[in-house]
């Protein structure tokens, strides 16, 4: 198969659909790989690294569309970009079907293509790609939140996540105990924070206590307990996700 990897169009999207190790495996399996020049720079992979493992470097997105049977990118396609797709092509992309624009989804349906939503690929009743992204998101939520607690940020309160002798640790309240919430709880706890996790599924709460620590406070989530948690939190993490559905709003302006 001829596989084309597009460069991400937004400066804040640093990911790339295929790293050199993946190219190496696919080339050895008999596939032909086209990489748009500088597609890997955001992830610190230069063109030469791709070239060394057998990729063909091309210099425009148009050439990727023209030469590839499968086109891959992280950033969802816009309605205008869908026009570049050719009949019978395969699109490998984050589609965000639950929250995508109606016009974009309808246009995809009208095209004679196969569109694969990266985030909804299943294996053994799991979503392995989404799970990996969620693991990263959970850990990063604590790292980023910790920076905002510092006094060097506007309105930062100068709070240390883990506290010091004589000064209490920060209260980290996490709403949702799925993959994002689990990883956020684990990261916050290992940094010494006072961690509270809320979820409607007691099995998820039990897993956090069994696998991370019984020192983490777990609470059944409802409007009342969430409102109390919001008031108590120094750092509040929203980690609610429903498979293939739009994320519900569980924290209201009144709570904050």
C-alpha cells in the first residue's frame, strides 16, 4: 500500500502520524511511505531520519494526496480539505465524530472514501490509541496545573503541589476516574498532593485505591459532591469522557 503522512497544519500540534520506527516496520512489510517534508519536526524527527528507513520525502500536501492510497494526519480535516481526497482513498485521521461539524461529517459521507477515526479503533474492547493519548493527557494535566499554581503566573497562589513540613499539600480534585483521571491521580499522588477523585462508577474508584493508594480519597460523583469538591480544590481536573459521545458539562459556573 502507498501511505502518505501529511504535515500538521497548526503550530501547536506537535504530533506526527508515523514516527521513523513505524516507517521502518511498514517498509519492511512491503509498503511505500511518503512523508511531507518537515512533518516530523514537531516531534523532533528530521526528514533524514525518515529517509534512512526508506520513506520518500515529498514537498507538498498535494503530492501526498496524488500518490497515496492511505492519507494520515492527526488534525481533523476541514470541509475544504476533504475536497483534496480522491475516490477510493483511505483517510486515517482523528475525526471527532461526536463533536464534529455536521457539514464536515456529511461531506465525508458523500465522498467515495473510507474514513477511519483513529480515536475509535478498538482492540479487545479497548481503544488503544485513545488510551495512550489519555494517559499522556492525565499526566500533563498535573504538570500544567502545577505551573499555574506558582506565583510566577498571573493570579497564581504560590502553592506547592506536595507541600513542605508545616505547610499542607495542594488539594487536587479530579472529576472522572477513567484513563485520564487515573493517570492524573497517580501523577498528583506521587508528587505529594492530597488527591480526591470523583466518579459514578465505584469499580473505577476501587481500582484507584487498590492500584495507586488507599490514601487517595474516592467519592461517588453527583451534583452535590462535585460542587463540594470544586470549592475544596486548589487544582481541579475535568476528566469525564463518554465513549463516542460529546462530553457532558458536569461543572457549572455557579459551582466555580
